[in-house]
C-alpha cells in the first residue's frame, strides 16, 4: 500500500462524514484565519505608522528636559545658540496641552500647541489660507492662532474662519491661518490642532518653562553630530543624563518596531490558542471515528492490514482535515484582511508570506500531533476483539 | 499444508487457568475439505482464531504451509493472514462503503500489487463466484447470498492456500445457503483447501472430513462418505474401520 492509496482511503473516510468533517475543519479554519488576520492587521498598522514617521523626514531630533522650576527648562539663549548653528535648520519649542476651544456657541476639544513657524515646516504642514505664526507674533506675544481643518469645519461651519475670534480657555485669539487637512500623525490628528505663539502660552500660564524642543537638522548625515553636540551641551548644564533625553527618528522607529513586533507576537499567540483548540477538536472527532469504525479496522486487519496500514489511514485522514482547514483558513484570512482594508481607512493589513507559511505549517503539525493518538489507538486494536465489536 | 501439534490455549481468569483448547493436534492436507464441529463453548472459535493466525497458541507448535507460525508478532501474523488465509465470516464482514469490486481488492491492497493487477484479479475472483455483473454494487444493494459470495471472492482474490470459513451460511436463508454451500463444494473440487467451522451437523456432513470438538479437545476425526461420491467410496465404506482415519 503506497501513499496514494492511503490518501485515497483517508479522503473517502472524510467524504463519508461530510458535515462532521466540515465542522471539524471549522476549528482549524477559524484558527488559521484569526492568526493571519490579526498578525496582518498589526503589521499593516505598524507599516503605515513607520511610513508616516519616515515621511516626516529622518532628520528630526526631539529634545525633552525634565526637572523642577527653571532648571527643567531650556532658555531663550540656549535656543538662540542652537539656531545659529549651520547644521540646525529648524528649531521649534513646543508647549502643548488639550483644551476646549470655542467660537460663538460651538465647542470642540483641541490640541493647543504653543510653538513657532518652524513647527509647520518640520511636520510638513501647509496653509490653505491666511498666514503662519510670524516672528513678531512670538516677540509681541500676540493672541493669534493657526487652526486645523477639523476645528475650522466644526466651529465656523460654512464661514471663512480667518479674522474670526477663537476662545481658548476664555482668552480670545484671532484666527490668522488655516491648515490644510493632513490626517493624523504619531502625536495625534493634525486637523484638531491649534497653533499659537509659545510666548503667548508662557504668559497665559505664567510659566516660562520650555521642556520640549523639536530640531530639524539640515542634512540627514549631520544628525549624529548634532545629537552629540546637544547631548554634551545638556550634560554640562545638568550634570547627568537623567534630566534630559534626545530622540531621533531612527531611535523612535526602532522602539516602535520592537513594541509592535511584540504586539504581533502576542496577538498571534492568542489566535494560535484557537488553532490549538481546533486541533483538539480534530483529535476528538478522530477518536469517535476510530470507535465507530472498530469493525472496519478488524476486517482490514483480518484480511492482512499491518499496524502501519491502519495508522497511515487514520493519520492521513486527520492531516488532510487539518491541511484542508489550513488552506481554507488562509484563503479566508487573506480575504477578510483585504475586506477590512477596504472598509476601514488607515487599516491596510499586510499579509506576509512567512505568517501564511507558519499558520499553515502549524495547522499541518496539529493534524499530525492530534492524529497520532487516535491513529495509534486504531492500529493497536486486537483484530479478534475488533471483529466481534458491534 | 497445516500442522498443529499439541496446541493449547489458556486464558488466565484471575487465579484460575481456563483451557480453551487442550492438547489439540490436527493435520490438514492440501485439497481437503475439513469441517470442525462442536457446540458453543467447545473451543471452535479459539481454534479458528489460531488456524487463522489471529491469535497465537499458549503452548504447542503450528506450521502453516511449511512455516512455523506459532510465535509471531502482530504484523508478521498480518502478513501470514494476508497471504495464506482466505477468511469467510458468518456475517460476511464486507466494508459497506466500498463496492463489491473494492471489497474483493482489499487483500491485494495490503500487498504490493499494481492497481491494474489488483483489478484484474478481483474481477477474476468475482467471475469465479458468478458476480461479475455486480462488481459496482455496494454490499447493501446485494442479497445475503450475494454478499457472502462477494466475501468468498475476497477470500479467493489473494489466492491463499487455505479458505477458512466460520459458519458461512449461519446468517443465510436456505436458498442462499444452498448457493453458498454449492460454491464451496465447487471450489473444493477445483482443488482449494477448505476448513469449515460450524455447529451444524448436516453442514458438517457435507465436508470430506469431520473433526468434532468438545470442551477444548478433539473427540473424533473421521472421513465423511457422500451419496454423490458413494460409487467411488463404496469399496472403502464396506471395509471395516474404513471411515476412521485417525484418533
């Protein structure tokens, strides 16, 4: 008896109980599909985030300082020193927080960012109308605001928002610029942002602390040099690296990659459990099948089937069940991932061949592992007892 | 062909040893038609299991076709069963999901026979039992007698030296039973060695030799005289002790 005949026998065994076979396969189908869908969506989301970060340019540095009082703040003098360097093209201090903003009777929650004009350039934000924050706004601590498109649409529906009044925690600001819609970035939606001069924020909050600065390095290859310059500057100021950190894009990307890889593993692992449950379902059904077919096994053995003939017959059955389930699961997984990508914007699953291969390999292995016990039980039956079985 | 000497089969029931067969010796020559007869509990089934290599004796030796088969592993027994024994069961034991032809092919499936060869030999065997036209039918679509004939074809397909029939007409009505009995006689005439296990005297009397079992022992072993071959055996029948061959 060769493999082909064993395969034929196994298939006819499956065909003899179609409904039961389909239900058994369902466990594997769901398991494989779940693994593929979840891992694909996670990697897809990761990919889109990393793409977005890379699109911001890889030459940004983010400086954060900690500490109490004026110690934990960057000074104007320091920032001016840094601005004067040729390898630093942009520098934007950032003071941000979430606030309700009002115009007339409309209210919306917004992300208020106290900053300078460079912020727009570094975050690839463009104006659709009006002007940006000007140097005189910074110096004069003026009450002007550049607002995101969603804020404009909500608060000034159908009207031109320019020169209108915007209330930020009770203080009036004049809208001078309107940002083009650009979707979300790593730090939230750009469309619900309100940009105002950082100096104005300092006055309103009665707090001059600047603890966060984004720096745009002129050329990407100068990033390490600028970073080490900033590190040595801050180290001499604070005496310890505990009081500040400097993130560059690559560091951010690798942190993100690590986190999401862990996430994918976790999600895949949870889905893998359902695959395991499916495997137990296969074992269960195979055991029932062995009992049901005790007589058949007895007849086959009496006629001259060896242990391995019976073993392979049942093993082929469970492997065919799990592999067919695996293949259907792959098709379903890829299909559903695509469907989600079409229905949900910003969530495009990325089906990697390795995930498909692993999911299929795992389902095949489950067929073998959970098939061995029932198949072995079948092949070990004593032909005399098996023939007598009613 | 078949040679059993001092065979015993002992079952251990707790502390007690139960002798299913005790010191049984039996020789069957090629071409014989032997009926083994006995009431239930006499050890018929045990003897059949031993002859059919489904079981091994506790003591004694069993030679089948010149090969000692008294102490074989499960797989070795399977090979012997496949090559040397053609089983015919009381309840036919056909696989209900396979067609008659596929059932007959089964013993060849467990040898390395090509599918063409398998088909040819299975069809031959079906022809021998007169069921060529039922090759594609499932057992359920056949009458009892036809099913048993398919089972006989299956036993014949592997061309084994011995056909071992266990109450082959026990589940059949008299007409079908006659059909099957006639078929077995014609196979015997063609030179097949047949061992028939039965509890039915009438049936046993149709064989050429009758071995009676009682309580695990052989109590008689005699040649049977038939009306059909009365002419040829008339001389020997009249001779004193002509019927008795061995003890």
